[in-house]
C-alpha cells in the first residue's frame, strides 16, 4: 500500500518526534555520565558537565575492561551455541515427522510460560554440584536450551524452505548434514541474524544469574562490574552511568550493522495463521 506524498509529510513528522523521544533517554544517560554524583540529585542536567574525565578515570582504575571482555566472550559463545542448537532443533521440528513430535514441541513452548526466576534456587544448587560456581559455564551452556530460539527457527523454516528443495537435494545424493549446512543455513540467514542479535542482547544484559553464580570480581560481567564502581564513602552514580553508556556501545553497533536483516527476519518470521 502506497502512501501519498501529502500524507507522508505528517507521518514523517510523527515518526521523527517518536524517534527523538526514543533517543532522549540515551542522550540523558550520556549527559549524566559527565556530572559529579551530588549534582545529579540537586539539578536537572541537559548539557554536558565538566566531570567526564574524573568519571572516566574512576572507570579506568577499576577492572572495567576485564568485565567488558568477560561479557563479550560469554555473550558471543552463548549466541553461537543458542543459534546452532536452535537451528538444528527448529529444522527437525519443521521438516521431519517422528513419534511424539507435537507433544515435545508443545512442551518446549510450555517452558516459555514459566518464569526463569522460579528455578533460580534449583539452578544454583545444580551449578554448585557441577562445581561451576564462579565460572562462566552457567552463563553459556544453558543457552543451548532456548525455547524461544526453537520456536523462532521452527516457524521461520516452515515458511522459508519448500519441501521440494530438500527432496531434490536428497535425490541428488546430499546427506542430511549437507542439506542443513548447504541449503537450510543460507535460506535462514535473516532468522539467524535476528536470533543472534536477541541472544547477544539477552546475554549481555543478564544480571540475575551472574549475581547468583559469580562471587569473584575477576569473573564479573558488565552488569555486576558496574555495581562495583563506588568510592570509599558513597555510591558513585556518575561513574556508573558513564559505564552504562560505554556498556551499551556494542549493542548499538550490532544493531546498526544488522538492523536490515533484523527487521527482515522479524517480518518474515512472524507466526502465520
């Protein structure tokens, strides 16, 4: 459906206003990171302050770059594991018929309705029995069982890959592994990009699980590391906010680079009735 030129101007204006309102919190967060903590409680800040270098020095004197690296490689490995296992499982549910298929699929969907917080105590006990406490394994391995990833890939593969292409590949002598790697994976690149961005975002922002599992500063991720940016006598909110601004940079870069495929994957992967 085409939008007339006269109607497009008000629409562009409205979208511009919405965009400005959406970016305003990021702007204010960046500006607040340039002020001394006490100033944040005594006045409203709209313009850059003169405490940026001091807050940056506080960040650099901490183990912030270690926290940054911990979060990056944990999020990267979690994303790879989540996407690979979800794509394999989604392919199996979408294109194969086996006994108990529907029941197993509905069970996976049912786990999405259970809040993850309900299993935190059992998860902590399990990780302690595995001797994984104060390691990054509890932040990486569980992403292999991602119910949303399985649901997402199943729905996308059902609509994106015709059965005739898979049958033609089998007739030509291609095995199932070859079909998955050479045919399925190229077809589902938008879905892979979308799930990768979401998985990376969820892992990068994960706070509750590291809070329960990690007790050593050396293995802290960004969310936990920011909470350690304090002075001796007060909570340094200025340094924390500046650290938050720096912490979201990878997410902004990833979204800017992959936004086209992200939107395409979201649109094409919508549930069809």
